[in-house]
C-alpha cells in the first residue's frame, strides 16, 4: 500500500511540475528552439486551445499568433491558428485587429470549414463597430 501511495504522490508531483513548466516562459522558449520540428505547429495550436478552455485569451493568443506566422506557412495547422488568433483578438475586445484577422483567414482559406463562422463574425463586427 505504501508503494502505491508513493507512486500516486510521485505522479501528482510530476504533473504539477510539468504544468508549472507549461505555464512558464521556458515552455515557449523550448517551442521556439524546436520551431523547425514537424510537431511544433501542432503543439502551438493545442497549447492555444488549452488556454481557450480556461478562457485565458491573452495566453491563447500568444500561441495562435506564433503558429500563424510565416515560418509555419506550410503547416496544416495554419488555418486553425489564423482563425483562433482572430477569435482570441475578438474575445480580448481588440475588434479592429480581430476584423483584420478574420479577413486574413478568409482571404487565405475561403473554403475552410471555419470560414462560415469567420464570415458571420466579421459581418457582425462590421455592423457593431
């Protein structure tokens, strides 16, 4: 029983340490050092999506913005990174930038499954602001 409790505590401690690293600038530095790896754009997208679930749109924006930059232009995650970057700006009430982001997404990916959502939101922003 002691061994089991020790293993559980060790796992909890490891998860806590991993989460602290994930929240730190060391994590983004790690991703930046590995930006040429095939998995980096997907990791940036998923990291941003994680922060959206917590409604931490500023943190999410940082990951989506990085994933949407030109050095990831050929990435399969690029469309979603651009869409969620605009969405994060929208949630942060940075409406002119959000409108520009939705427009850029639609210009580059007019037939993407998220395009109709982007068009609707862009129309609403034009009406509201």
